[in-house]
C-alpha cells in the first residue's frame, strides 16, 4: 500500500469537500502511517465527531480509542487518558454490546502489566480475546493474544508466552489485521522475544517485519525500530559494517519528526558498535544522547570506561546500575558487564556471585544465548580464581554455544580467554593457535580494543625499549599498531583520545622515519619488525 499517495488523495478530496466519517477514519490511518502523528489524531477527532453525528457510537468509540492509545504511546498520558475515559462514557451511555468493549479494556490490562500484576493482566487479555472471538474482530484478537503472551512472559512462563506471541504473529503475517495493528504487534512481539533472549525468534520476526515494511510505501512508524533490530542481528552475526549502516539509517529515520521514543534505542546501538570498534569519543557521545532521551547508557558506558582504563569510574557505574536494576529480563544484560568489570577490579568473589545469579536466571529461559553467556562468565571467573583447567572446560562449552549461534565476535573472545588459560597450564602451542584464530576474527571485524588485547598477549615479555625500530617513539608505535588494523585517522584518534591532527602528525613522522609512503608499507614494516 502506498500510504503517502493515499494520504494526498484523501487530503485533496477533503479540501474540495469535507470527507464523510468513514473516509476521515481512512485518512487518519494513512496520516498515522506516514508519521504525521499530530495530524492523525486531529483527523481521528474529526472522524469521531462525524460518527457521533451519524449516530454510530461504536465507530466513534473506536476512533477515540486510537486517539487515546496514540497519545499515551507518545507520552501524552493526560490527554490520552481523557480520550479513553470519553470513549468509555459514550459506550456506557449507549449501552452497546460490541467489540469496542474489548478495545477499551486494553489500556487497563496494559496498566496492570506495567504495574507488576501480570496475572491480572493475563486474565484481562483472555477476556479481550473472548470478546474478539465473539465479534470476530481480527485486530482485537491479535491484541488479546499479544497481551496474553506478554503477561505469561512477565510471569516467568516464557515457553507458554511465546506460543501466544507466535499465534498473534500468524494473524499479522497472513494479512488478517489492519496495518496500524500489524505494526504495533510486530514491534511488541520482537521486544518481548528480545527481553527473554530468544534471539532465533527476534531474528525471524525482524526479517518478517522488514519484508512487511518494504511493502508499505511511505511507512514512517515501525521502520526505525525495525532498522535497530536488524542492526542488532547483524552485529551478532559479525556483519558490523552493515550493522553500523542500519543503526545510522535508524537514527536518520527516527529524527524526523523528532520525539520518537525508539531514538534512544537506536543511539545506544550506535554507541555499542562505536565502542567495540574503538571509536571511544563517538561512542560516548551516542551514549549521552541516548541517556538524554530516556534510554539507559548502561552497561555500555561502564564498559567504555573499562576500555579507557578508567576502572574506578566503570566499577562505580556498574555497581550502581546493578543495584537499581530489577527483574529477570533486565538484570542479565547488566550482570554480563558487571562480571567483566569486577574481574578487572580483582573482585573475583563478587563476580562469582553475579555468575551464580546469571546461571539461575538462565535456567528459567530456553535461551542458547544465555547459556553461552553463562559458560563464558563461568570460565572467566575460574581463570581469574587460578583454576585454568576448569576454566578451559567452561570456555569450551561457551565456544560451542557461541559457534552454534553464529556469533563470531563472541566466539573470538572465548578463544582469547582460552589462550590465557592454556598459557597458565603451560600449553603454549594451543595458546598460540587460539590467539591467532581470535586475531583473524578481530581484524576482520575491526574490533580494535580486542585486537590490542591479542597483541599484548602475543608480545614477548620485556620486549622493546625506546626509541624503537626506525627511531619510532612509543606513541608512534601505538599509532602504527592501530594502522595495521585498518583503522582510519579518526578511529585512531578516538582510540588514543587525541585529535585527528595529532594522529596525522604521528603518521607523517612515522612515514618519514621509516622511509615509506603508504599505510600498506607501514603494516608490512610492523609485521617484519615484530611490532604487532
């Protein structure tokens, strides 16, 4: 459907002669789908009054519901609540038995779900589904099943919950529901699956959402969130350049018009990719922007501080965040960062407590992702505790799990830990092979901070007094090592927290001292002289 064309045609007709109620409703939906939210609510308001004048109270209530829900979803709770209350009064005054009775129960059911009473929410959504079945209303039925799935997940019954979520999605993918409802259900199901770390479903439904968005010409809502989820999936699969492009497109899409609540999620995703690639200043900027829009900057910002060797700041931030974060769906992401930072701080016992909690949470989900996370964390704690043999066993489980998920970066991180464990055991051949395997992956991804960890392990102890080979200074050697990763001057500047001009000066001095004229020659020199 070409929603921009539909909007323009209906708008032109409305200017010539005011539209009837049904066409106003159609124009409101088209307006909503091209992202003109304020105009959409105004048009629905006109349709609401037109339906009342025609004596069609049920349709007037339906319009009031969409106005109220749209306003609430965009943060205007008072106005939205007022429209929902108005709809309820109209329905009561008309004493109608209709599908709209079910629609007006949705906000109350959502309130129960968001206030920590998932069982009450589940019962309400069951009643909503029954009303939908009685009046054969496909949109309402999809909302009812979606809500039941969300409530079951919130009760810790993930296996039962995803069955209901899948059932809601069947109605969407077969075209049984309207486009506005389809977009809402798509995004809500993906978020629910993401919350329980069901990455297979997240990737499957994100692909379906992407295909659906492609058929909706001019569509503005939902597309930005789809791009963010696509970026997350690409990141996991090791397609970092594509993931960065998707996140950038999401930010551009969500910025016009401003105020979309998904923008914080998009900025956080960009920040994560910048951090992993060593572009620290750009990562920090995105974390701060995400935080300003109401999306937590943690645990990413704390992990950024760790990568910047600001351990005290990292530890303070992650400890506060762990203390504030509640719920089995929210804590794992924070605990993952907490374990890494506490191990860096030498707090092995605290890290072990966090791993035990992660293990307990993972037992409640059928999630290969969480099993891989727990195995890696267990191996890391055992290694820090001086038990390299046991660490190797746990890390091998983690390697298998990440490999099955097809997550190259996480698999390479496991191999890096395996190399450390093998060195402690004295198995230097295996350590060298694991280091080489992880190095190749990190180089392919452009994971500069991880690559630097590999090179520190590969560097013989006590090597290199300065000035180094060719008369290079310590800083010039640092720049040279980053040049060999394929990093640009801007990325090197971010990594070393210096200006682009300073990097350019170091590169120029390095070229002069070594008698070379290209970055390829610099890379060859670094390998020939054992600088990487």
